[in-house]
C-alpha cells in the first residue's frame, strides 16, 4: 500500500481487521518501531477524534507528530494547475506538497467538501493533489467524499460486538441543522459491502446517497420498518445528494429513539461523533448499554496505528 | 487525590510545599517517570505561563503534552444537560470528556468566567463537567472561580522568600481597564488562610471579594494604611463582586508605586502575570530587587509537576 | 555566538557552510545531542518552511519544540518602554521574554514588518527586544529587515550547485500583488557580499533596495540585459524602499520566464518560497531541471540545526 485514499487500497479486509485487533490487544508489541520519523498531520478543518487518535497512534509508533493547520498558522494553498496566482492563495500545492515531503516521512490530510458543486467535490482535489505531488505516503483523515479510517474503525467495532458472522446492519439518516458531507456514509457503505454484511439504508425521499455508492442496496423510506430485526443501527446525517448540499427540517422525526430501537434485534447503536444529542438521537439511546460510540472513538487509535505502520513499511 | 479542582483537594499543604521545593532543587530525581503517557491540555482561553509551565512539567515527567484549543481547532462544546442540540455547539461535554479520556491519561482544563452572572460563574460548569464525565484525573489550570496552581506556586514563592514563619501578607486590589475574574485572588486568599498567614486585603469600596472567601479577614479601604509594615504585597485587579463584573476607572491612584512600597517592612512585590505596567504597578516597583514576579512564573513549573505526578500516582 | 540576529554574527562564513554540509551528509553524527532541552519558537506571522525545518532541526538535535503563536493562543505584547499599559496589549515584552527564558533553553522569533514606517521597521524592535530581555540565546526566524537563516541556506545551496568558485549571481525583482518585506533580499545581498561572489541586482526604477545594503553593487533597470551570462538567478519581489511599502502592477513583464533564462549561462533558478506561480516566474521555469527551490527548502533544516547547535554550545 503506497497511499491510503479509500478502502479499495486495502487488499484483504479481514486480515486488516485481525491486525488492528492485535494492535489493540497487544499494544506493547507495536511500540516505538519508527523512532525519529516525522508525521505531518495537515488539517484544513477542525477535528477532535482524528487529531487525538492519530497523535496517540503516532506516539505509540515512536513517530513525532507535526500539526499543520492550513490558513491558520501557515499559507493558504492554490490547487488549480497553470493558474496565474494573483489572488489570495499564496502557495501552490505542487510546491507545498514537495516541500512538506522533504520535512516528513508520511502525511495525513483532512479536508471537507464545500458541498456546493457535486462535480468539484467528487474530484477530491485536495487529498488527491497531496497524493500526486508528495514523494512520501499520504493517508486520508477524511476527504470530500471518503473517510476510510472511520469506516475501518467501524468494521472493527462491529466485529468486536457482533454475535453472528454476517450481521444485519442499518445505516439510518438522522436529522441535523447544517449540510453535512457524504464521506462517512459513503465509506461505511463501502466497508459493509466489502464484508458482504447484510446492509440496508433508511433515509427520507430525496436523501438517497450517491447511486454509485448505494447501488444494489435496499433503500427504505420508512424508517420504523427499516429498524425491524437489525443487529446494528448506524445513525448519521448527510445532506441531499440529488439536491446537492441541501438540508431540510421536515424530517426531525427521524431522530433515533428508544421506540425505534425496540423494533431491532436488541441492536447496538453506532455514530462516528460528534453527535448532536436529542436531534440525531435521544440521550437515552446514546447513553444506553447498547451504545458503542465511545468504543468506536477508542478504536480510531488502533486503526490509525495500523494504517500508518502499513504505509511506512510499504506493506 | 483523584482530581485537583481547588486547594481543598490538598490534605497537607506544608508537605506539598516541601515536595514542590524538592522537585525544584532535585530536578533529576523526578525525570521521565511516566514515559509514554499522554497529558491533554484543554484551553478555552489564551495562556502563556500556564501553557509553558505545564508543557515543561509534562516533559520533565516524561509525558507527551497534547494541546486542545477549543473552538479554534476543534468543535465547540455544549454543557447543558438534556438539551436539543440544534444551535451552534457541535459536541456535548459528556461525549467529549469520555472520548478524550480514552486518548489521554490525565487532563488539565483552563476556562475563564463570562463575568455576566455571579450564579453561573459560581457553578464552574466547564471544569466540573470535565471532572464529572472523565474517567481520568482532571486538574484545574484556572477555572471561573479558582486558580489553585497559581496559589500553590505563590505559597512556595513566599516560603522561599520569607524571613519569618508567619509573614504579614497584603493582597491589594490594583487598577485595570477590563473586568477581570476572581479566580486568582480567591485562591490566593484560600492559600493564605490554609497557612494561617497574617493576611489582609486592601480594595476600594464596592470591590470586596466574595464574602465567603474574605470572611474573617480585615478589608482595608485605605490602601496606604494597608501597606504599613507588611512583608509581602500581592497586587491584583479583580472586577466588582457586588456589582458583578463591573470595572471603574475612579481608582487609578491604587497603582502600586515606590511611595506605597516604602511604607512596608521592605516587602517583596508579587503578581501572577501578565501585568499591565504603569497601570497595576510602576516600572520601578516591577523591576525592583523586591520583585518576585519572575520567580513566581518559574515556580509554576514545579507546582504543575508536583500536581500531575500526584494525580497520576493517585497519591 | 550568543545570539543569531543577522549574518554579521557569523565569524567564518566558509566554515559555517562546511559544517552545514557536514550535518546534511552525516545526519546521524549530530543526533540527540541536547536531550531534554526546550526550544521556544515564537511566531507573530504565518510560516510553513520555517516552522517545519526548525521543528525537524530541533527534533534531530533532541530538543523539544514549543510553538508560541502570539495573539492566537497567547497574550498580545507591548514593546514600548515606560508606557502606561491601558490599551489592548496585555503583557510587556520585558516580562514575557524573561518568563519564556525560564521555561526554554533557546528561542527563535519570527516577526514581519508593518511596511508603514521605514524608520520603525529599521529598528527591528520585536526581535531586538527578545535579544535584549532574554537570558537565553535568541535566533532570527525572519525579522522586519533580515532573514539570515534563509540567506545562509541559499549560500549552502549555491555552494552545492556552483561549478565555479566565484559564480555570477543575479538577484532579480519579480512581480507581486502585495507589498512584501525586504528581509530576504537584504540578507541575500549581505551573504553574497560576504562570499565576495559576483552579485548584481535587476529591478525597475523606484525599486532599489535600501542603499546601505546595495551599496557598491551594479543595479540594472534592464532585466533582460541583467540575465546575460549569469550562473544563478535568484527571483524575489520586494516593495519599494524609496516610496516605502508601495507596490506597482506596471512591471508584470518582470516575470521570470524561459526566454529570459535562455540569456543566462544555463543558470540555476532560486526562490525562497512560497512562490506565486505564473506571476513571479512561469511554471516552466519553476518546474525546470534548473530549479533549486526544493533543494533550498530542504537545506533550511540543516542550516537551522547548525545555528541552534552553535548557540546552545555558545560556539
């Protein structure tokens, strides 16, 4: 694996899950194996879990993490090729990526979509430019359309908590007040498909995911019906793909509550966090014994540690 | 000690002072005793001394410091219980505290008061929520109403510089242009009381501290009279408690100057910094041989090192 | 060397170049020689190369880097002596510098000029105040009028790439949209003079550098003529010194392109970065085999490592 852009970069997903769990359960075995290497963590957007889990993963491996907060304490970047740079962007990604490659041994990049143009966001220009121009491995800490570290973590968490080999998993849309990206649901669906789990999606009309992602899956517009008998409920808001980037307050009854959870097969509740309480899901659901949200966040560390190790070993 | 919220968490104050001075004088003895643990340093407000002294203390102990600047490079937090989170705050403290607990081994928190509601500030909600929801030790790097790391440092500095066992200490109000919190004077008074030092307070009418703090102490509205014969002058502005959060420019003659210092028993001058020169105190006083301000800032490192060590050893 | 303010602090420039190249070529020889010391890196302005190269240099030497972003996560500083501090600045440099000196073993400072008053900028107050009030070594990470780490790096890069002992070097002004400081060209010219290289300057009328810097050098207002036969072309914009801080869009044809480069003696192209592509120089020039910009950025690490080592050894 040269770079980690999305889950397709992983050849054997089951082996990856096993190795991540091995890191979790034998943390000492993987300590300090890359002493004195520098990991550059480039953030175009805010982050708590990704910042901290990647930091911890890096420290576990013996790496020195260097945070780069773009436009905050460094120069703003230009991504258009051949442009006459006479506007606000000060440095071209071509140069920045090559320069950073000289100072680091591996780079992680987070950059959210603008949610204004479906086509632009689909190009995933920022992370792909870093991959193109860097001389060192690059991994995705959430791009416009993919969040593979989260999805891999979610797989690991399902694996740890599933009583059956092929669990029934529901990805349910949930209410929100702001337009949110498709990166998390996209990558989650891709992960479920790779595992051949029994995945279905519940969302209101007009909120279907990118059809190339949801192709072949059952999309249920009746949320209560969708909850019936599932083993895992993964809640997440996303903005409309069809009516790109739009939100609606017409579906606030899509909140995940105890009544809906009661329809499931005693399902576990999952969310990637941050979660807006009593809007996306009720306090009772989030704080129930079925809730895996804290486990998910903890597992982010081991997943990051696995991916960074793999990239540095070019394995 | 499970958490360090205020000075009441310290059982034997004299033993603590001795241990802090032992750390200062035998720095090698306490080096690298917690290798590979992570300390989360959460700042809701700016800081220089606290950032640097806690960083240095952490490095001395072998800890890896991870700074979290809330609302700057992470999500803004909600503190109200049971709220429908449909406004600007993105993540609930319940979840953030539990998540951070998984990535760190100990947390320090700084959050200033808004100085708008006496009752709200008295609740000290931010630091107390971190204590409530975290699974790991939490220490106070200055909350709405307490700054115990500063007060403990000030005690150590007085101990180092006092010729007598029970020095006469004056806490004097000083001018300022902005409403300042009560955290520093509150904790300083609590420290003086714990040591049974001969502490008195000078402030203009209308600027008495919270009466539960100043109870039993002499409050002098005649500043010049208050300076007479004291061994230590601790200058600090605070906004009105009575007329909550208000400032006044009527008392700019309360500046600490050489004329006033001449009334003392050759007193040492103290301030927690940052200090506005020629407003709070004159250059001549601040730069005099009697000034302990730089010693105070240096001692912050050893105090932080002591508290962090104690918490991690649950001692 | 007690502090590193500008190139005049270096006694033997040739020996310095040799030592920097030795660090580059024998990186292991200089690893971890200052374990457990803290380096404070104080930024009043954004930075990518300086942040990362100094970080890497520090880590190579075993130092712990502590970044201080003034006015972002700490207090704003006052520099005027004797002032009544009743405006926005919260802490005086006198106190901040002494406090920081207690927490660190060495300090680097970056602060750009305001480009409003020639006299004020020439005083270089910020870096000079840190030098004056700190008790520990201070080095310049680009001040109002000098960028010696860049200039020393450029010398090293020329040395590595020059086929002759005394190369012909052209410093050419290039177009820009914003008023830029004189720090880089000032220090570059000083470096060329110290080496006794054959340096000339090309700039439009009204854009001569500070005459105390360019004294004795040929200044050519005919850019094409200036390119003839040179071995190195160093491109850089600077605002007018005469009409202080002003820019002009009348000279956009001063862009460095292949046609101009063809007049040289197969010259290498240099720029300190960030570079605005197709404004300062064309993509073709920047991406040509003659371009040394990435080498320059890489060499920043070794130069920083050399200066920090020298200062900590007081050598």
